[in-house]
C-alpha cells in the first residue's frame, strides 16, 4: 500500500513555506502562518478531513496577507496532488454538507486532474482582522494546484466567521471522502484510464 504523503517547500521573494501532508493521518495539525485566522481554518480542515498537516510560512505581511494566503493554497494543493500519486483505487468524488451554527456549507470535489473552483458569493470585508476576499484566493489556488474540481456553496449563514469555518471544515470532509481508498476499485477511477 502506497504511503500517501508529501513535503512541499516554496520560496519566492514574497514567501517561504514548508508543508507536510499525510492523507492517511489522524487529523493532527501544526500550523504557523503568522495569520491566526488562516491557522484556525487550516486546523479545522485537517481535523475534520482526518489528515495530518504541518505548515510553517513566513510572508511579506508588512504588505498584506495576500501572498501568504494564496501561496499556502498553492503549496497545499500541490501536496494533495503529489500525495495522491496516480489516484489509483480512490473514490475520486467527495462531498460534504456541513453546518456551523447559522451557516451551512455544501462542498463537492472531483479529483479530476483539472483544477477549477466554483465558489459562493465572495466574502467581503474583514473577519476578525482577516481580509475575507482572501478565502477565494486560497480556494482557487488550492483547486488549481491540487488539479481538482471544487464546488463550494453557502446555503445559509450571516456570521462571516461561521460561514468561512463551515467552508473549510466541509472542504476537509469532502477531501477525505474523495481520497478514501476503496478495495473494490481496481485501477484508476476514470473511463480514460488516467486522472493525474
């Protein structure tokens, strides 16, 4: 059985990121991005996705949080892609309907090999000091670099923190569903014979 782990490092003039991912973990997270809200969202995603995630990021936050948030999405997406390998004997599709107090998120994932994010109405304004529009930047970067199709909807909710948390926890659950091994499957779950 293949070890489904990845370690991805990214260094640019704007950010330095070290990330480790184990798709078959227990939901353990060690997140240090310097952005408390992003750390909280990634911890929830890992916990509810039951994968182990370690992230250490240092970015040009004196400019703003954009580069750090987007690049963490890039690196996490790449890590998922690497850890999956050829995606042999995985369910491929995953979904979650996740409530968080007043918010209800619906997430669907296809490990299609084609990076696309279809997202809800963008977040506007600040969420506890975090620029809400960066949630879209993270999700788009994650889907593109993970080479997966991501559909995310917010069905209810007015509290911006709850809406974001429902999305990230739902994303973890849907990803866990999609990457689950299925012993009944033999080979790649595609009529083309390839996903990656």
